């Protein structure tokens, strides 16, 4: 795993040198990040990559704010742990068994429905 970058602003040196310029830079980064995060939140119930856009907004904030850098580091650790756990052969075997059992149950219920009502849609059945 590559070493983590130091926390802090990644603004250009000439921006960090001037306090008013750095403050306006931070406000700009915050506004752009906020717009991206709000767009991601709007996409959550709608079709679209909501979580991906939210993390993109967090990455924008992380270019300037330590709290966002810490949140992204925590999220990356959790994703790495989940990936490692999902690739564990025992967990994969369990997931395959559960998915197969679920599909068998759904197929059995569908067979019972088709056997009793035929291929009629549920809202067209008059019993």
C-alpha cells in the first residue's frame, strides 16, 4: 500500500502564501465540493451514480480540508476491508449458497403462481 499523503491544503504555494487569497480559494473549493455533493444526494433516489458523485465531492473537499481527508481515508480503509472480506473464499461460498437458495425459492414461488393463475398479471386476476 502506498504511503498516505500528509494532511493539509494542496493549494498552490502562491495561494497559501496570501491569507486573503487562500481564504477565497478555500471558499471556492467548499462551494464547488458542496455543489457536487448536493448533486450526488439528489441522484441517490434518481437514476445516476449518486454515491460516486458524493465521493467525488468529498475528494474535491479533501484537496483543501483536513476533515474531508480524514473521512476519505476512513472510507478507503472500509472499502478495502470489505473488498478483502468479500474475496475471502468462505464468504464467497456462503454468498453463492445464499443466492442460489434465494433463486430456488423465487423459482418455486413463480412456478406455484403460474400453475395456479397461468401467465396472467396479478392485477388482471379476478378471484
